[in-house]
C-alpha cells in the first residue's frame, strides 16, 4: 500500500530509508520548537501556547506536503518570518498578535491564489534578483542581531547605541559556547548540527545551574519540573479571528504588511523547494520541476494552518536536505517528520525549560550566517544595485524592522535607477511598489 501511495520503487527508495530520512529531517528542524515560542512570546502570546501551535502546525503542514505533493520536505514556522511577525508587525508597528496572525492568514491565502492561477513566474521575474538576495541576507543579519541581543552578547548603550555585554556573565558565556559548538558541528557537516548544538548547550547550562555557577539572577536552562505534559495550552488557537478589524484600520500599513509577508514567504519558499526538488531528481530535461506546483500549494496551505493554530508563517525548510541526503525521496519522509512534530507537543515543559534565549542564540546566529552567504551572488560592480543592497541590509538592522529595510531598498533602487537613465528598464511593478513604500515610510507608520 505504501509503495503504491508514495511510489517508493519508482523513486528508488524503501520504507526503512524513508523512516530514517524523516527522523533525520525532524532532528535538523526541531530547533524551531525552542526558538519560535521564545520569539513570538515577546508579543504577549503564551509561551506554551506558541509551542503547541508550532508543533501541531508543523506536523500538519509536513503531512499535507507528504500526501499532496509526495515531496520529502518538512515545514515549520520560517526563520525570518517569525522575526517579521514579532519585531516588525507587533512590536514595531504596534499591532496586536491577533492582528499579526490575521495578516499571516491573508498572506497565505494570497500565496495560495497566486500559485493556483499561475502568477508565480510573473512575480519572480518582476522583482530585481539582487534585491531578493539583499532581503534574504538582511534577514540573516537581523536574526543574528536578535540572537546576540537576546543573550546579552550585545546590549544597549546611551553613548554608542549598542555595545558589548558582560562576557563573564553566565548567560553570555553559555551563548558564546553554544555558538562555537554549533558552528564546529556545522562546518564538520554533522547531521542535525543545529539541534545537537542546542542540546549540548542546554545540558551545559543545566550543569552550570546545578553547580551554582549561573548566579542568582541569570536566566539559564534548568531541569523541568515535569518532563512530559498532556495538558495542552490552546490559548492562541483561532486568535487570528479577532485581528481582522484592527488590521484593516490602516490600509497603507496593511499593504506593506501583506507585501512583506508575501514577499519573504514567496522567495523563501521558491528558493527552498526548487533546489530540494532538483536534489531529489524531480527536475525534467526541459527545466521544469515535476510536482512543484503541488509543493507550493502544500506550502501555502501550511501557512493557513499555522495562522489558524496561532503561529507565524509556516514554510518549507532547507534543513530537509539532511533527510534527502540520506535517501529520502517521497512524501513518506515528510509524514514521518510531521508525526514526530505532533508527538513533540507532549514535551513542552522539557523544551521550554532547556531552550532559553542563551541556548537558542546559536540557532539564530547559525541561520543568520547561512542566509548571509547568498550575498555572494550580488552584482557588486553595479553601484545602483550595491546602494540598494546596502540600504536594505543596514536599515533592516538599525531600524529593527524587516519591512522598513525592504522599503528603503526598493526606494533606493528606483531612485538610483532613474538617475542612471535606466528607469524604463524596470518592471512596472517596481514603480508601483516604489509609490506604496513612499506612502508607508512617510504616512503609514
């Protein structure tokens, strides 16, 4: 039955290989169970509630991907998208977390519509490639900065705005050790390096706490009061329903929020799914990718499910390459990953006690480094492009807002292109966005 449903023989795989690949993919992705609740809880959402939403949304989305597209790809709340949700939409723009969830729901529905009507290629071709790369790299910088700030490695300063924290404090030391361990594991190409790095760091933190080395005021990992809990927190489920009224009060801001969510989701998903599909051997001789539209539909449905359950946008994870590297070739891999995410809901006390901000810093910094790498493909000889890339990245970090970084990047690109006589070469969509971003920057805040 499984062979027929997932075409195991056709894809040169078997049941055992798919199970191992699914477990490996889960371990590679599972750091999100610690990172996402810590980030989204800054909006006022329940820490345990977000954990439950993260686990269940990821599980359901993985199963949808496996059944609908037969792709061995895992899904979970996207890194960068959770930062956009928390630090730009809620803390930056002052919206409630319910309104932010409503925005996630609408952007996922729009993404589904775009996929169904075949507009994906047109939109891909309309946005300058270098701006896509700049936004991805900028989000990498932003995530790394969040990790460094949350752990106290960098702190606020009245004289220099930011400065180095107290490196001898227990949380800072633990975070720095965690970064070192995770990077060593990653460059050594250890499977599930980020998860293993977090686990080792958490264990070291617990040992330090038990030995009394942490200090009285330090927020350090601790042994959970209970390891397993069957009492689940559903407080954020359905919260998006209460956010639509607030979301539609400011139309320029609404457009900017939806564009930012859709933009990041769109290119993150495209940049993840197509290379993974190619690695699986799904790319045809004519350059098209077998089943890619079903994979995009699955991704969009995952985003909708995530919003309903109370999570930031759920999307495909590049960490799925770990399972693919072990031979995972079908949706059975994704379903195994999804089942493990669903089972993890019962371990909320364990994860939340161990994965403090000092522990998750390593994940944020490592993911930031990986996102920064794409900057190598930017056309560095073109000053107009370099200027827009620079403004995108620096304003994203210094304004503490992904949306503002995108806005400054597009505005700079359009102005410099016009100054160099290349205005007519730009896609009309760029000029539409230029006007929207100007309204947003000067009147929509």
